[in-house]
C-alpha cells in the first residue's frame, strides 16, 4: 500500500471523528424496506401510466414549469445577455446506484431522489434561480467497463415533468465539449443544472473555471480556476492535502501537471458514498464573476449518504472506465466514510 494514505495534514482545525451511519438526509426507517423507500402507491397495475400522467399534469402548475413556458414565449435567452455563459451552474451527481454489478441504472433510492429533484428545481426557482436548461452526459455502452446511464436517468425525471430542455454533450469525460457548449450564446445569463458522473465532476469544474478565467469571469486575483477562490471547502472534518513530494498525488505537482495551478487542496472531491451534494458556481457583481459553494439537496432517501467532502485531486480515468477510488484491494476506505487521517489497512 502506498504511504501517501498516511501522509496528510489538515488545512484547518476540526475534530477527528469517524462517521457512522446514518450520515444525513435519510428518511425514517419506517418508510424504508430492505434499504429502499416503500412504494406507497402500489397496486395500480396496468393503469400505472395514469398515475404518471397525473404527476405530469400536476407538475405543470409548479413554478419551474411555468418559468419554462414563459421563457419559451419570450424566446429566451436574449442574445444581449448580461454575461457570456450561464449566470449560475448547479452541479449534482446522479442518483443512488447498486453497490454491486449490475449497476447500469439508478436503483430505487436513485429513482426516489430523481423524483424529488422536481421539488428541488421548483425551490431554486422560488429562491430566484429558475433553471432554463439541464445538461448531462451520454451513457457508456453495455460492454464497457462502466456502462452507466445513471446521469441521464437522473436528469430525465425533472426534464420531463417540468418541460426543461435537456442537453447531452458526449460522455462524462468529454469536458471540452460540454464547456464549449455551456459558454455558447444559448446559455448566456441563464441558470443551468448539470447532472454528471461523480468522479468526473472535479475535472469538469476545473475546465469550466479555466474557461471562465479566459473571459474575465473569475475574481480579479485569479486568472484560472485553480483554487476555487481560496475558499475552504465546508468539510465537517476539514480539508486534507498530501505532503509527500515523491508521491503522484502531491498537490503542488498535480497543479503543474494540469496546468491549472497549485492549489488542489481546495478542489472539491466527491466521495463515493455521497449523493446529495450540490456544487454551486454562482455569479456575483461586478462582471458576473463566479463564486463557489457547496450545499445539500433537499432530497431524502433510505441510503445513508456520506457527507464528507475531501479536498483531494481525483485522478482521471479513461472514458467509460469505472471511477477511481482511494482504496487498496484489502481496504475500501471510501466506503467507510472516513477522513484520510483515519484510513488504515
């Protein structure tokens, strides 16, 4: 086992606590069966499509759907928009999946979460951030190492129910395709929900921020998206950084390799057992420069989601390969939901 797992130091002082289930955003156990939400409306049989239709009809009276309708009437977006690219980007991962194969699709918890995203988007609209478009990635083929349609499934539910156009820009690792699309005139000044594969979200954020830097949409002190604005990630157990210069995960070295700076201790890392985070690239005056924050979805499932955000660089994997996890063959540390200083074999 590489010694880099034991060579971390905290960048801020916080209690050293090993988390134990339930972590957060879990519904009462009385509403769960075998780890999944209970189907409270079972028994419709062949008439189940009537229920789906009724949900769609009721969704048309919500704020998110009404915004979509009004936006279409006014031919949004305005080509004379206030900024180049989206004003706000809300980035989430797909809903829950099975821990073992086959996990091509989301499971019952994931479907339960995707259904609640309708309410989440309506709440964003109520708070002044109505979503104009949903952006996601293509599934990989069945015969690939990680055949996943989970992001598309998660995005499809709110897209269908609220009539929000859904755009697909290649696969999860086609970063430049999605960034070029996001900063085309179509999205100028609008709010976008991005649903992505979790191990690729970090690099997607870096590419977005590099583009933002090239068009003067980062704070004046920055020219690239290298350090997420010097903000400390709101991690319950602190941020961590590898201090071994001989290790490939040494953060300053990674910054030079990526060409985006030397501050990877500030990069948001998406833990394998965390499904409820939202990464918010938010606009602020002057010049609609981006800020960065993390908050939780108002969605509840039976899955004990891990609420830990560790500032580590996520190594890139080839397209359609399973995501990289920080564990050895004898100890799957991510699934234990521990901070790095607690990782042991």
